[in-house]
C-alpha cells in the first residue's frame, strides 16, 4: 500500500505542477481561455492535484511513524 500511495503522490504532484505551469503560461501569453476552460480553473485544478500529492505523502509519513512505535 505504501508504494501505491508513493506513486500516486508523485504522479499527482508532477501533474499538478505541469497544469499550474501551463495555466501560468496561458495567462502570460495574454489569453484567458484554454480549450474552453479559464486559465484560473486550470490553475485551481493544478493546486488540487498538488494537495492530493501532499496528502498521499503525509499518509505515508504517518504510517511509517506508527510502525516505529
């Protein structure tokens, strides 16, 4: 289970960073929409993926800490 959470966390974090970068580049280019979605919506989605990655990693840390007791 730990490896699954680790992989989910890594994938979610990388995906979130990429989505946020894309949203930022869209806004810097002067556009507000990307395939019908507002850039801010993509940015918020990227933040959600990064939070998911952080929560998965936190769960791994908590489980390893419980095993040490």
